[in-house]
């Protein structure tokens, strides 16, 4: 199991509130932490997810992002069953990560999905469902990240 030092975390350029002093405090005298230990730090969930993502190799980061989106895709598709733009963007993200398509095709799929999400955000019921899905997705993200790190 790989462990990460304070120096390794600082080299990821965390946001300004995570100074070296704060990270040192969070490490609580430990030389290094595993991804499991990082996932259990008493910091906001978004910050733990950020760290776990940044510690993955580039390809795994891209694939994990597609996995995150796919976990909440059923929420969108249940509201808009005929709209494949979001699913197509997830497929394009994976294909781009594997070098199967270029950035222009990936960006086009992203733009279409962004347009779909923007249209859906005007639906109040969808906005409430989105908020609930986001909370559930964050928990799922931690599970996916631990799997990518081989700690689950």
C-alpha cells in the first residue's frame, strides 16, 4: 500500500487554505498516510475527493471521472429518457482517456452534455434531485477512488 508524505501532497498544489502547516497538522506526526487514511481525514468531503483524485495517475483520473458521472447518470436518464448527450459524453471521456478519439470530439461531446445539463437545471424538481444525487455521488466517489487505489 502506497503512502503519501506532506511533501507529496504539497506538490499537488492544494488550495491556499491547505498550507504546509495545516497539512502537517492533519498528518498528526505521521510520516505518510495511505489513501484510506486520507479518505478518513476530518476535512470536507470535497477536499478528500480532490486529494484522492490528484493522487491517481492521469489515465485513472480520467476514467474515475467517467465512473463518477456514470453513477448519477440514471437520475438524468429517468427524467430525460430520450436524451443520450450525457451518456455520449461519458463514453467520449473514456475513449479520449484511452487515446481513441481526439480532443475536438471529446470537447464536442462535453459541450452537448453541458447544454443538456443546463437545460435540465431549469427544472426545479430536477435541481432538487440533482442535489440529492450529488450527496450520494460523493460517497460513491470515495468508494470508486479507494478501488482505484487498491484499498477496497
